[in-house]
C-alpha cells in the first residue's frame, strides 16, 4: 500500500524535541510511531492507552490518616506474601538502563 496521506500536527516544540531525542536513541522514525499509534487505534477501536486525570496528590505519608497508612502497609505485606515483589538488583539495573537512554 502506498503511503500518500499526511498528518499535520501542531505541538509544543519542547515536547517534540524531547520525544524525538528518545525516538532517535531507539532508532525509530516519528512517522513509524504515528503509523503504529493509528494502527492500534484501528485494532482496538479506540485510544490504545488509558486517558485519565492523575491523582491530585502523590502518595504522601504525612497527608495520610492512620487508617490509610495501615491499609497501605497491609497491602504491602500481602504483596510480599503473594510473591508480588521485585529483586532490588533488577530494579537498579532498570533505572540505570533508563538513565542511559
């Protein structure tokens, strides 16, 4: 299929530069990413990721009630008991990998 259609987008120049820097490191042209996004929109019949407003307040222990803190601690203990944990060496390696991008 010939690629003859164009998409013209107005966006923040700094956002564009940041994204293109990452894409350059990944050696992926921006046009490929746009094509991938459009293909996923068609395949999933919608936006292929969640669109939601982030929490107004990041997790802040000082802003939590005692009951909220207890619930978070209990959830953490349950996660450990269920094996939902990550090896610290893997986490550090992932942070280092991301920093090198």
